C-alpha cells in the first residue's frame, strides 16, 4: 500500500508541474497576442536610446567638425532640447530649433567647434504618450596645427584715409575661399569693400576709393575652427574696429625735389626734399604710411645693399614699403641738397637735426601724419611700387583688385 501511495504522490506532482508550465505558456501567448491589459513578462518598454537618438553618439571622442549634431525622435516628438558647449573654461548654450513636426532638433550653426565638450539633454514623448529623457556627451577633435592672422591696423586706432586692412597669416592658406568667408569688413557710413589675396598668406581689404574722413570700420575675424589648409585650423574669433581721421595725401615730386602736403583737399604746405639718387631711385606710385618711429636704425645690409651706410639714430622715420622705403628726417646730408638734388638710397629725406627737431621740416611733417596716410611719388626714374610691397594696393585698378578674391 505504501508503494501505491508514493506512486500517486509522484503522479500528482507531475500533473501540478504540467499545469504550471501550461499556465506560463498561456501567459506568454497572451503577451504576444497584442492584448492591452496584461503587461506580461515580454512586454518590455523601449529604451530611451531607441526613442531619443543623438548624433554624434554618447561618449564619442575626437569628433570631426564636418559631422552633424542632431537629436531625433522617430515616431514621437521632442518636448525640449538643451545643448551646452564647454571650451576654454566657458560654457555656452548652443542655439537650435525643433523641426519636422517636432521629430528633430538641429543647431543654428551646423559646424561643431573644435576642442570642445558637448552636453545634450533631451526630453521626448513617444507614439504611446510615454515620456523619456536622455543625457549624452561627446568631445570634438583637438587639432595639433593652428593658423592665425596678424592684422593691421591696430584696434581702436585713428588712421589716414588710405589705410588698407591687411591680414598676414602664419601659415600658407590653401582653402582661401573658406578663410575669406570667415573675415567680414564693414563700414559706417556703408561703402563697398572687397578682398584681394596676395599669394597664399596675405589677404587685404579696401574700398574702391580712399575712405571718407570719420568712417568707422569694423573687422570681424571668425577664423576659429575654419580649415585653412589640410589639418590646419584657425584660432581667432574676435572683432576690432578703427576710425578714419582727416584726409591727408602728400605728393613727392622727385624731379622738382618737393613734398606737397594736401589736407582735406587743400594745399597745406610745400616742403623741400631729397629723393633717390641715380642708381638707387625711389619707387613711383601710391604708398601708405604703415609705421611711425621717433628714431630708428637704418642699415643698408638689411635692404639688399652692401655696407654703404649704417645710421643708428634716424629721426622721424615713416615706413612706406616692406622693402625698406621710408620718408624720414635727414641730419647728415648738407642742407643745400634739400629741394635741389636727389642723394638718397631710395628713401625720401626731409631736413632734420640729430635727435629730431620739433620745428624742422621732418618734425613738422611727422607731427601732422598718421599711419594710413598716403604718400604718392611721381616723376621718379623708377618703376611703380608693387601692390603687395607694403600697402601698395591703391596702385591696382578696381577691376584687378576684385579679381583677386577667392570667392567667385
């Protein structure tokens, strides 16, 4: 009898197990039937990564600037998106907007900043009304090579009407159109301003004619993260401005040995000078004062001559070309050469005294000049100065100047 009872208990246990498995299978079948009431064991809600899709992916490193930042919700809608860029110890909100009926967010500026950490916080509702939130971060590429532009004139300076905005880059620029688009030069009152490239490392801007006195010029450099050459990105993001002062254009007549100074259209004075001697004549053409030095050293070896001169204390020196043409005070030549004979090595000399005299012709002219003033040389037995020698761009026609833009 005991064996019969044991067999009965084992049969009952087996039947109970069979019924339990049958119930689980029935429950599973109920989950897959699409019924709305159960919420069974296989009714797993979608993940927030599936609902809110962020690109670049969370945790990405070294993201290149060409990649797109986007937040998408297929089959749902975004309630809010907040993106913050951290760079140089500064946190900056990234502006953007929700488009495509609420299914996508895109930034106002599609280009990612370099060497930055981005944080994305998004809240969305899926097609069944369920709310999801997602937090993601990624970092962008840190370039090894950068380029910058050295700019003239100086910020907040007052300059002459012939000033040309000039940027000299520390690296060769092969993507010239991209760099050109990142520089904006504007003026009040408004005037057409055009760029011109000299080679691959210099970009100048000027209007068709000299600036009007009182004009305020603003230069915006948006070069940061702009690729100027393969793998070489810009560093600068700054704005500066300068003001155009009174008009002063002076004409050096090398044959008459005179300097005629015109202020606001009127002849202010005629000053005797000495220009370049035969064999070392002065360039013809329009030149712009780019530097003013109370005293400087002039060594003939630095401008391609031999040891003809080395003067340690040239007074009232104003640079006109990069190649070494100056208008300066001269105390070593006999007084009777001024207004009569050309004896210099290509510079324009005005009578002065050692140390620079305030009431000499050179001192008088220096005190009434500004960086950006125009000095035009005529009737010299030499060629015209090259447009890229100093700020010689005024010697180029407007048509040729505009043709030097990389943006067509």
